[in-house]
């Protein structure tokens, strides 16, 4: 096991030994090792890299170190990133949230990762780095397949940059119980009056987490047309219905042990309707800008 | 690989550790601390819960080498010699121990809750213990045990009657 104590050292270890499996909170990696699904030549422990364990706010954007745990997100970021904090609250159990990290969730790139829908809805950008340099990849372009991402063998995830919320954010997840659930389907919504846009994120209903771009454009256009950013009037039922249809249409779910494709589509319609209802109610009750 | 960490207040050294080995394995098989139980090995059941640098975690999901230089407290570290910790006493008093396999993890999780919140609501207790499974399904008694432990810890004036 290599245990770098700075970001520069982590990058040089990564470059010299790309076969080492990076590990942060271990909540995915250790399961693979415990069940003999993977036998890497060694591990690259990232829990001692101080640069990864912190978050900063600059110019309306949270730069969230890849090693920040879900428990820290819940404790500290509920105001700036309510969607991510809500999703983090649904992760595993207290024990898992104390270890699991947002960066690790991205690294695992599971279609069911709970952090992904709110990051997508927020238009977040993943910061990747190797000894050769740094690059920024929008979360919507980060995932390329089931548990696959654009991360190169010599790269590590440094952070994710998330624009701060300017309005309500909601997250909804369907599972068999409240705790310890891998999402059957999940959905995140950002109502962003500051940027006059709507953000969406779909989880567990396609090979990768993805946005619903047509739903986003449709709703933002309807809100604009009705001058509802300013008036905060209720959204007409047909608009909400159409938004939910467009969200479900953006998914390409499969039948698996956790649920059928048609159930997932139905669940997305319901979650899109509910989250929009909650978010818009919250916006209506907010103090007008 | 050699791993050195503070376990229950003592510096302990485990030698010959494989890089992918879990902290749970080191505690049970190398350091003679079988209190933390090995069941699901995937963070689902909570029976291996220990404190790592003051936070409850599943020790099956901590790579042993990640514990180097860290502070670990297991269920064995909560009691004082033969005297049970009040949380453990409450589990006995409330009849919350059936087969006992899940008990160590639940005791650590309940201990952590009461350290953070001396007077938790029922919902708080359920949330705090959501990562611990009891195969005997004795959850009602377990939740009652946490209430009992909380009542015993609270100053007289704040104790509920009955």
C-alpha cells in the first residue's frame, strides 16, 4: 500500500504505479476486495492527502475535494448545495456516510451512485489531474458506461466544482427501505432562478447517470414565458405533467433484480412530479429577489 | 506490511498484513479482539462497527493500512475491565440481546449516538442504528435499550417519568 501525504506525491505515485487501486473511504473498493472480485497488486490510499479532504467556496462555486465524506457534506453544505446534501443523507448508513466520499462515488461511476444526480442537476465539473496536467470534465461527460468514466490510468480525481444553488433543489430516490438502499431509480432537480435555468439528474435508469436536457429546456422556457421566475405563480398542471414525461423519456432503463424498466420509467415520472412540486412550492414561499 | 495503530488506548502492531486486508480482519485475527463481528463484509450489517479517529465506521470497509497511526476503539474498549459500559448494561436490562451477534456493533453505534445526542428521539435512534442489522429481528428491545441508556445518563431533572 502506498500512502501519499500530499497531492503532488499522490500524482507521482499514480504515474509510477497506475496498477495500484486508488482507495478513499473504501465503501466500494473494500467490498470488491473482500469478495475476491479484484486482486490489485496494491492500493493507493488517498485518505492522507490533505488537499482532498477540504472544500472551499469561491465566486459562487463550491470546490469540493474528492475526499470529502458524505457526513461532511450533510453537516456543512446543506445551505450551499441542498440537493447534494439531501442525496448524501440517503447514502447507506451513518457508518457508510462517515467514510464514503463524493470523489469515490465518481471514481466508482456506478449508474446508481447517489451523488451523481444532484451533481448533474447542478452542472458540476469534475477536476482530473495527472503529473502531465489538469483537465475539467463536466459531470455530464464524465461517465461513459456502467462503472466506467473518462478517468485515465495515470489520473486522479482532485475535486468537483459545483455552482452554488440559487434556489430550491430536491432529490428523490426509490428503494425498498430508507437506509442502506441502492437506488432502483433516483432523480435530482435544481430550480435555478439566479441562472434562469432548470437542472436535472437521473440515476439508476440508464447505463450512466444522465441529465434530461429536453425536460430542462422545456421547463425553463415555460417558466420564462409565463414570467413565473418573477411572479412565482403556480406551475400549470399540464406543464408539470409534460416535464415529468420528458424526464422519463430521457431514461433508458433495463429490467434487473432491483426493478423493471417500465417501473423505473414510472418511478421517474412520479419523482419528477413530486420534486418539481416541492421545489416550486419552496420557491413560491421564498422571499422574492 | 506492518500496521501500527492505537487500539483501545494501547499501541498495537500487526505484522504480515496484506495490503487489501480489512481492519476487521486485523482486529479479530491478528490482535485477538473478536468483539467486532464478521458477517456481511460489505458494510450492510454494521456488526463490525468500531470507532476510527472518533467516528463509527464499518471496520470491514477500512483497509488495514488505512488505520496506520490512527486511533481505533472497539466494543472491547468501551467497558472498564469487567464492568460493562452503561450502554451495554442497558442492552442487558432491556432484553436487547438475543443471539448477541449484532450486539457489539449496535452498542458502538448507540454509544456514538448518545455521545452526540444525550436525549435522542425515537426517530433519531432509528436513524442512528439504520446501518445495523439484527437477524433475530429484536429491534424493538434494541431501541428500548437506547432509551434506557439515555434515561440513565440524563441528569435527574431531565429524566422522563416512567
